[in-house]
C-alpha cells in the first residue's frame, strides 16, 4: 500500500475529517486508498500558522506536543487532483482531493518523499491496533 508523508498538524486535520485537500507542487494521477504518514518535523511557526487557519474554521487543534510524528497516523482515499477548489484548505498549485479519512493507531515508520510503499507488516500492525480500540 502507498503512503503520503504530511507534516503535522495538517496530517491530524486530514485523518480527523477536517481537511479535504492536500496541497502539493506536483500533479498526480494516483487515485485510491493511501496511508497518512505524519512527518517527524514540525516547527512552532508551522503549528501556529495552521492553528490560525483552523481557529477561523472553528476547529480546535491538539496541543503542539501531543501530535504524533514519525509514523502512520491514519488512512484516506485520494479521489482526484485539482488545480482549483473552493475548499478553504486549498492554497497550493495542485490539490489532492481527500475522502473517507480516518485515524489509525500510531505506527512508527520512516517516511519518504512523494508516495511511498509501506511494508505489509506495518499495515497489518496498524489494522490490528485499530481493531483493538
């Protein structure tokens, strides 16, 4: 299965059903299910910029230190790639349209640029942990 690495708190917003577009500088033809990987990096400035936008939309973010990073945090379905959107989350050159997002139990995993393959054992562990909750 493929995964896409996204910086926090944007990854949290996606897997919790708030953010329906992931902005990128590159086009993709990929459609289908994807695991959401939260990157390790997140600066206080990045968090506060996102918090400002989320506050304006009535969304309360988790505290800075409580956001999981460096692993799989959820899954979603990419249904399209657009150059324009009315979504308040769209502000990139391209937007990957996100649907059916949900959080998964955190599974530590090294990320990569672009879409990357996730080992089957990591997928199985994430599913098993989700079923236990």
